[in-house]
């Protein structure tokens, strides 16, 4: 049987919709081959929310958005003929002959990788013939609602040493109404795209001269990030963590001891020679926290020891996967490592799960998805210890009342883990928190503590993040709020708008008093600009409050407060304004 050309679909509608979209991918490929004779086609799986197919067009032609209309029209013409999806079984040798004759090198390569003597399944749709496991709908006319979305580039088999192919993404549904609802969600997602909003709101930028996947935080973006990090630090100190700092670079031997160089070298930067010694930029924070633990003899009375750091790491991500703030090469993890005894670990894990739930809730994320990832085929440590750790992780979730799915074999080679994803305003899931057992590093570094019996014992180690990384979390947060941050995170909390230039001195005085009270207030100091233009600018910048000041307000010593996200209009004194905004801008209680 031929391997499926499927990628993980992950669509909640299940196998029927998956089959429809798989069939739509074949229909699209049939249309491309008709429009561009000589096209080599690679794979066309259903994926979450749609499907795609990869092509190598004759003459190295690149697809543009303008090509999608003709392809979609040809798909409809083919669908109107209602050609059946006809299953054809053949031997490996017959499949090789067929795809060689059709001049389809990618299919030949796939078939060559199959065991000799295996029966191969293919599907014929009119004149289009493809290697595929199926299943499919009965005929091309049974795909009632589809739309092509955008072209992209993709390397064959995801390897940049292979040819660059042209990929077309599309989607399909069982009804036009479902398709239109999905397209509207996509339009809303585009309006919320953190890359566009990051530019428009002057939060961050990336620059080719700086290098791909590296972020420049602008003053307004730095304010949002600082508010999050300050909240994170306060919460960690309150929950019994000790905050630490560590270098961005380390001697290569450290990564040998931790085995990162053995398992992770392709994702690391370096080496860099310093006085004949080799150093590497850090891809992880854990070895540094381990060295802090190991810096002196530890007693069981000191445990659990919780070390936390906003630690910046660097990973050699391929350029094709970089994506705004969501996939970068340099990022800051909200990292922590817990060293504890075996008797303490269940309570510590339950505590971490509760902490992560409370932390995410402060940012408005209450809808969580939780996965427990178990022992992979290639794993270190005693299988019995894995079962013990997996059971403890499950009990920690049960104690918090969090339902979860099991991801069989999804754990890291060094231990099982819990992954917690949040659902944003559009219902999209984003993985944030991770709680990870580690059976390996305490052994690698020879960690010990002196027990109550006076003898040395090996501590257990738990890795955990709550938000994931500052970059990715900011990207998710921007899209969740569509750039309209809650008041405590807003870069500018109040913009003072004058009716005319005569009120500017009073507006500056008000702003100075508010800033002294801890309020982020600004005055757009652009003489001659009309009031309505200033108001539109404040709304476009998604400032939560505008304070309008005219001659009447100057005389009365007040401000006409306007909430940009409601119809509220309230005249207030400066003292009332300061008290109200200070109360509203207070960071939420953890879990509130």
C-alpha cells in the first residue's frame, strides 16, 4: 500500500471533511496539470483548515496570487464533468513504469522508497493519475464548496538542499455557508495579524540587515513586554521562586556534558573561538541553572529549589519556518527549573499546573487544551520510571481538574511532559506552558543533595515554562486582543487631545501630573492639527482612553474622558482621572 500523502489534519469536523479536502487537493492538482502541461506534482495532503499541493512548474515558473483564479475556474470545469475518483492497485514495478512514463520524478522517488513486492494504490481522476492511499469522495462533482487561498514556496521533503516547489493552499467545506464563515474567520485573522499590527502600532520590527528571525523592540512594544515581565517576576517571587541570571554563551564542554551537542548541534550557533577555546551560543537555559544548583553542597532542607529566569536563547531555525514573532531565532523563555526530592515531586507538579493556569488567566486565556506526552520509542531511562512519572503528571492534572488528551510517544527522549495550549479570540490553539520531567541532566551533571540520613541522594529535576517565550506570547497576545491591549498592558493608556493649540500648555501639565502618578499619558504635540484627526490617530493606535480638552475644560480644570472601546463620555477632574486610571491599570491578581 502506498504511503498516504497526508499531513496531520487536526480538524474538529473529523474524517469526512478530511476526505473531502484530500479530494479537493487532487482536483486542484488535476487543474494545474491541465493548465501547465509538464508540471511535476509532489504531495497534496489535507491539513488543519484546508489542503495544499506542491508542484514544480515547467521552466521554473513561479505562481502568483493572480494564478489562483484560473486554477480555481479550471477546477470548477473539471468538477462539472464529474470524473470519478477511481482506485487503481498495481505492483511497485508497474507504479515505477507508470510514473516514469508520466515524467513525475517525485512520485518515482516515493515509490522507490517503498518495499519491493508491496501493492501500490493510486487514484485516477479523469486524465489525472496520482499515487495515493485515499480515501476520496465518489467523484469531483461531490466537492460542493472550495476556495484557493494563496501560493507559497516549499522545499521538496522540507529539505533546503532539494528543489523549491510551488505550493497552493486551499480549503473546502460541505456547504457554501460553511466556506463563507471560514473565509470570514480568515479575514478576521488577517485583520489581527501580529505582523501588520506590530508595524502599525510601532511595537517591533525586523530588519534584513540585522538578520532573519531577530527582533527589534520599539519603545511601545518594550513597554508591553516590560509590563508582562514585571508581572511575571512579581508572581514568581510570590510563588517561592528564586530569580537568577546567566550568560548567553558558554564553553562547548558544557554542551557536551548536557548532551545538547550530541542531540541538538544542528540547532546551535557556533562554535566561536576565544583564546583557543570553543564557545557556543546557548539554545537552552537548563545547564546554567544546573550549575547554580551544583555550585555548593545542597541539603534536603533547601528543597524544593525553584530557579527562574527570563533567559534569552538562540536557535538555528531555517529561514522557511520563520514567522514574525511566532518563530524566531533569538527569543526569551520564561524558564524555570525545579530541583526536589521524589517525595516532593507530585506536590511540585500540581503546584506548577495551578501556577500556569493562574498565570495564563491573567492575560484573558481561560480556555485551555492540555496534552500529556508519553515515552517515545527512543528514550533514556528505565521504562518503569517513565510510567511512574507519567502517572504523577496525570495526577497533577486531575488535582487541578484539567481534562487532558494523551499524546502517545510525544515526550522528549529525557522525560514525559505536559503541554498547555490556550485558545484565542478566534478559537485558535497556541501552545504556551510546558512541564517536563528530566531523568537525564541530574545524572549528566552528578547532582546530589544530602538527605536526612546524611547520605548523598540524586534530586529530581522538572523543566517548566508558563508563557513559552516573550516573543511568541506577545505575538499571540497581539492577535488575541487585535492590538487593543487591556489598560494595564497598553503602551499609551491615555492620549490627551486638544481642541486647539491654545490648550496645549494645560494638556502638557495634565500629562505630567498623570505620568508622575504612574499613568502612561501622551499629548500629540502637533500644532495646527485638527482635533478630529488627533482622535482618529488615537483610535487607530488603539489607545484605551482619550482625554479631550477645550477652553471649557481648561477653565474648569477638568478633562472630558472618552473610552475608545465604548460610548462613555465623562467629565472628570485631574485627581479623579488619575485615581480612576491608576485603579484600572493595576495588573490583575494572579488567576483573576
